[in-house]
C-alpha cells in the first residue's frame, strides 16, 4: 500500500510539472545551479544535477526547479532585504549525508525561504540522539541567466 501511495504521489508531481511546463515555456530560466549532491526539497528527493530555477509569473512565491532528469515545484516565503552585493545561491541544511534545500538567494534584495519539513526535523532529531553531529549550512553558487 505504501508503494502505491508513493507511485500516486510521484505521478501527481509529474502531472503538476507537466501542467506548469507550457505556462513556463514563455518565461525564461532566471537562475542556474549545479548541485553536486542529492537533496530533499519538500517531499521530493532530487539527485545531483544542474538545476534551472524560474519563478511563476502569477505566483512569485512559487519556484520551478528543473533538472535534466527530475524537478519540483517549491512554495516559498519571500523576504525583501536591504541591497547588498550578495550573489545568487541555494542554501542547504546538512545533517550527516542528508541535504535539505532551505533558502534561495534570488538577487541581492530578495531571499526565498523554504519551510522546515518533517523529514528535516527527523534528520535533526536522529543526529542529535546519536552524537555531536550538528546541522551545517552548505551554500551552492547559482548564476543568473
């Protein structure tokens, strides 16, 4: 039954991406990032790949991450910041060998925060129970297109 549930969830995610793709075709990719490790975003685990990120025109808090083999739709919370010289980047929290996407530094005045997931909370609790392995923040540079 659990396998069936995962299959249905995967199919729904692919269908959502396919439905959004035509609308996104007229919108250019705005960020590109080469992520050298597998990571979790929301309920999806994505492999190491080059990811193309674009924001939806009608919903600026929704980001489409597309890789060569997979992708995800991400709901974020935008934070407006004072102007800085910050470069675009993806920020991950790392617990042992698990990475969780938590922030997209879009431009020097915008940061998109992603909520902590149940999987990340569980990873943090598991690591805290085992040893002194703590959360690390890993930043992957992203280029603008």
